[in-house]
C-alpha cells in the first residue's frame, strides 16, 4: 500500500520554496499555491506518490523517459552493483569496458550504418553535439561553406544554444536571440487543424510541406547547408505526427543536395514509436540520431549521438595520436548511466518492449479518439504509444485551460503533462487496460471540468 509507505506528511511550512528556481515552471504560481499534490517523493511502476501519500498515475512516463515504469528491480540492481564497483570513470583517454559494450549494443539496434555512438548527459547536449559533428564533417571533407542548419517551426531540440537556434518553439528562443547560432533557417511546421484534425496515426495530408526544403535550398544554396534536424514525431510541442511520406521526402531532398539529415529521437528512441527508433518505425534512415531519456529509463542522466560509419570515418584523419573531435563532457558515459542503460537494454530486448509499445499504441489510439466531441476538443492526435488532445484556449488566456486541466487531473490521481492547451499522454509500457481506461476517462472528466 503506497499511501501507508509514504513518509509522514510534511506541513507546508517545513519547506522553503524560495531558493529553488524551478525549470520550465511558473515559479510564482507554484510557490504561492504551495501545492502538496505536486511534491513527489517516491515512484514505483506506473505511479508516483506525493508527499501527502496520494498516488498519481504517470501519464507521460516521467518526462517521456521512464518508459518501463519506475524502479524496475533489474535497473535498480544494476546501478547499485555498479556503485559498489566504481562510481565515476573518466571518459577521456580511458574508459570502462562497459561503455564500449553499450555503444555496440546501441549501434546494433540503430538502423543502417549508424554504428558510432558518442555519449552526452542529456538530449540538449546530444543535439548540440550532433550539430557540431554535422558542421565539422563537411569542413573535414573540404566543404567548409556548409554551416547552415535547417530546423523546423514548433521543433523542440532542448535548450542548448544550438538546440534553441534550430528549434522552433518561440518562447524558448525569443529572449536569447543574440546568443543563437547564425544562419539557421526553418521548415514550416506540419500542424494544420483544417487539413488534419482528428487524423488517426499519420495524417494523409502534408507530405508536400517537405518540399519547402527545396525552397530553402534555392534561397540559400545547398553549398551553405550542413544539416536538417527534425524530430520524427514532435513530442514536446504536443505529439505532432509526421504526414505520410513527409520524412521520406525530406530524406530524398537531403540526398539530392548532400545535406545531412538528423533525427532528434530524444523522445522517439528506444521503443515509444513501436520500433527501436522512429527511423525504423517511419522507414527513413537519417545520417545522425540523437537520443537520451529512455536509453536508461531516465534513471541516470544520459544522452548521445549515433553517427554513420561514413561520418565517423571523415573525422579519422591526420596523425593518429591526435584527438579527432575536440568535444566531450566530464560525465560522458557516466558509469552509473552506462549500468542503467545496459539493464534497460536487457529489458527492452527480453520483454520485446518496442513491439509492446506498438500494441499499447493501438489501444491508446482507439481509446483517445473516443474523446472527440467533448467540449472544446479541437484535435486528437496519436502516434506510436503517444497521444495528445488539443483544447481551444480560454479567450485571451492561452495555456490557462491546459493548466486547469492538469490540476483537475491531480484531483483524479493523474499526473498529466500539458503544453499550452494541449495535453499529451505517453504512459509506461506496463500500463494495463484498466489503467488506460482510467487515464482516458479521467481526461474526459477533466475536459468537462474545464469546459
Ligand atoms: N530533443 C527532443 C526531441 C526532446 O524532446 C528533448 C526533451 O524533451 C530534448 C531534445 C532535450 O532533452 P534534455 O531535456 O534531456 O536536454
């Protein structure tokens, strides 16, 4: 019984909320409310427990990262065992054997010739690493003018300076304009309510939007463009699903013009799309993949970049005693993160997690579209084992209905994730039919409550 196991409730006055500047959070609202239902103290399986002992169903697998559910004994044991052997092992000029083994295992499940793995600590670092690799790759091959990055409107590539430059979420960019990398341009986003609202899975409309890349090539010239970066499925903005044929078309145009294609798979990677990566799920092989989150079930920070052999080989020049890529992090391939990743991969294989996500995705798709017709629902989207319900904003107060819905969810034992007035759902793979029903019916009740 989780409620009984929770520590004694703390009084609100025990906790000084002021010093902690919370990330991506309305600090003033939160600290004024002092919401005990948002103070989480333990996690197990598909549930969090609040400081008051309330259980919350984890509708988004943490922040898309704990796809197996929390504290799986195999992962917990692997991290504990590693701690008893070594806490920290540097990654520059020395390495743990397990880092090599992990890279091999990740390469084995990546598509095509994406066989070379560079480790970071987060998705943001993975993105900035991939952009650096892309630009340096062209330079090493004698095409130093290829420096431009093409991102996409509404894209989310983390919060590093490269990621916000290539990204297309305006609030994440507008304060920081002078810090952004120069020469970036953006493809149009593919979110069009008029043409694709309530599509099930991939929308039939919109592949032609990839042709905008030809327009950008015509505008800037291919000789200035290093790479295109997109999320195969856009998660953070609220599950924006690639139109049928769209990613294929991007691949063709990149190939035609010698542009590298980067898939930011920080959310899609390691099962969520019903295959190992979005690349396989959508049948398009990029040149670089960024990953993070589910690589070790969110247990210890870890991210990385998977590059093709050809990209790696381009760096292997000059005297071999010299460093080829002047880039890396103190905590690249951190021993605890590596241990957690090995255990996670064990489970992803042994429990056929990508396939089970495909199955869960079908159920989520069936269930979530049953919310059509509820008040203010303007769109429902699903892709792999992820779904989103978009609500019309309250007049003049964008985002407030989403916040209210999130708060209604807490009352009903659901930890929901909202972005603007869109609520996203991506529960862990262990979600039972009853829990899925509880989540969807809970969201229905919340939608009615905020009508
Ligand atoms: N890229 C994508 C596609 C993401 O969804 C995210 C996080 O949600 C990131 C990058 C950033 O990852 P992190 O928060 O680990 O830096």
